[in-house]
């Protein structure tokens, strides 16, 4: 809590660009900045000449315009701006405050910050010209000082010449304070997720016990075990199949990056995670949803053919084309992908269940007309066989004869050729 309260002050928008400023390569100052000291000197001399010696006022106005132009150009140049220097000062100040906290001797980043206190003080000394600009009440006078003396551009020019000396210390402080911030964020996240574990890394196996999606409140836990196998998940819209495969992808990503999974137990593959979910289409570029999807899956095919293992997550494969070609294309592609990768794929086409048993374990979600909302979001092992989607029509008040006709049509389609 003490760390959170201290770090709360580092929430200004300028800190978002601080990493780019600190880690940028050393560059020489633009040529126009070399004239800033002369402009600042003119800003000191001309008021005396105008007021005391009767010099033309326009000379002073020209210098003011030049100073304002230099300030504006500096602040909006993107690569170099005075606010980043001020943010660096705030970061150094924050590091000093953090090292004074009691009861934090065992926190590794804070221990390293305490060891480098002398280096930080030397760096802070090199930035001392900017220190007074952070004093309370001074900020109101800074615009006037910039107009008359180009104050902050001149100060920044001096600091920029020292960046080669300053940057290593700033980079270290930024990294250590960032580790503290990230650690607090992770601890807070885990406190909101009572069920989590450290996963075991595997070659191409996936085992999740009571896993949940972190963004779904009251998420129904799911369990799955794939041993060098892929999974074909069927179900109607809103039944939960897309959220399920997203949850599995999230488990693998969290396990590989943060070392935690939101489950009671977890084994995850140590491979890349690639997805084809809600592939965007572009009206301006003339690219349809189907074309975007086949381009993405073509990249998956290239990865699989190269022998590189990966976890491929696909939602409603080839949904942008007709039924016959969708099923035929999906079968051919999924057979090829599963030969070298682990595939998690959802589909409405139950016909694929009987075609892909060699490499795919079958799972499904189904409607439950006895619960509110018609979906219980329970993952079921095996092929989907019930026709609850048609029964829902009757539940929602459709005529009984219409429901019976739909059931008959479905039965006839199942018995006949695809």
C-alpha cells in the first residue's frame, strides 16, 4: 500500500513517453538550437535598451516571437521535449522516496535502488537547472520566462549535451521503478482472482483444471486436457465456445509471460500463440472478411509446414462462405494444421465432428431450455447431438408446428448427403 501511494503521483500523461526518451539513441542537437543562448541573451539586453535607451520596441518583439517559436518547436518535436526532462526529475525524486520506506528491505528493486543512491544524486545534479521549474507556483511564471528568455529550451539544450552521461542511470531507475509498479499490478490482479496457480511448461500438451476467463464476472470454470491433440468445439451463438477458446489462449499467454494461470492446475505448451478471431475486413481496401481470414490461415499453414510448433486459435473457421465449401475447406485445412500444431477451433458445422477424429478431441456447448438465458455455459466432452437450438424456438413462442417442421428438416438433412 505504501508503494502504491508513492507511485500514484507518476500518473501524468508525459510518463507514457518517458521510455522512448530515456532509451533513445544519442543525437546531436538541431542546428537552430545552437542560437538559443544568443536569443536568451538578447532577451536580457533588449528590455534595458528599449526602456532605458529608447531602442525600437519591434526588436524586442522579434526576439519574443523567436523565443516562443523555439519553445513551441521543442515541445512538439516528439523526440525531444522539456516535459520528458521534468518527468526524469520526478522519477529520480520518486526513487529517493521509495528507498526511505520502512519494512521493504527484502524487496529486490528497492535494494538495488538503495545501492545506486550516489549515482542518482550525481545524475540529479546534472539536471539541476530544471529543478526550480518543479517548485510550487513557479509553473505560472514559466511561460513568461520562455517568451522573454527562451528559458526551458536553453535549459534543455544544456541537458541534451549531457544525455550520454545521464541516460544509463535514468534507464536503471526506470527499470527498477517499473518492476515495482508491474509487481504491484500483478499482485493486485491475483488478489482479485482467488483461483490461480503456477503452470508447468510442456512441449505441446495443454491441461487446464477449473480455468476461468479473467474478464468475465462469475465465469463458469472449464477443464480440458489435450496430449499432443487439438480440440474442435461446436455450439450455437452465445453458448460460450468463443469465450472458452479465448480463455485457453489467455491462460497460455499469462503462463508464458507472468508465470501464472487462472486455474487450480495448469500445464501449458511453450509455443507461440496465434489467433484468427473476429478477423477484420476493410471496405476501403476491398478486402472481405473471408479473404482476410484465408490470408491469416495461409500464414498458419506456412508455419505448420515449416515444422514450427504453435498454438493456433480459430473462431468459426471460414464462416464467410457457403456451407458446402466451408466444410470441405475447413476439413482439409484443419487436418493439415493439426499434423504439426495444436489447434483450438470453434465451428457451427457439426458435420466436421465425424471427419476430424484422428487429430481432434471433440467438445461442445449446448442450450439448456431449463435455465434462465437458455445457456448453462458448461463444456461437454464428445460430439454435439441434441437440437436444442430448434427447441428454443418453441420456448420463445414460435408455433409448435413450425418447430416440428424444423426438427423434421434437420433430421432429413442429417440422413441425406451433405
